[in-house]
C-alpha cells in the first residue's frame, strides 16, 4: 500500500504533465507599467494559446509587431477590445481575435497567483 507521501510523489507529477499537455503553457515576461497594479515589470506569466479569451481575461495581444499584456474589455464577434489596468500608461486598442496570442493563466514569479479560472 502506498503512503500519503508516496502517493503525492506519483500524483503531483502526473497532474503537472496532464496540465501541460492540455494547456501547453509558454512563458511571458511583463515589461512596462500598463498593467499596474495587477502586474509589475519583471513579473513572469504562464500563457496558454489553447484557451479562448473571455471578458476580464489577461491576454497577450499583437499590435504593430509588438506583443502586449492587456485585459479583455469587450468581445464582439472576431474583434477583441483590450486595455491596460493603468489608464495613464496604457495603449488601448481593438484587435482581431487572431491577434490574441494567448491567455495568461498563472503569474509564477515573483509569487505564484492564478490569473484565470480554468
């Protein structure tokens, strides 16, 4: 019979592998003040390209060759309106849904915190 300690040594890695296979997260490093106070410069995020954005989600959106972390304000068909949490330092814009690279699910540095309910 497995002890509790032995069980977690088997279960935890299995859960991590299953989550990785489903969401295929990739790392993103935050640069700039547009998402203050939610995110700070240097925060690191796990982002999934397999999730569809919903209102309120933090997404990585492409504009003019740059990828920016923004919050989804409105979804209207294939158009996503995104904005930063810090209005004074943010560039808000509308983007085609194909310009959304991924949805942030976890801030893993400096302190882990879930950003999206899965």
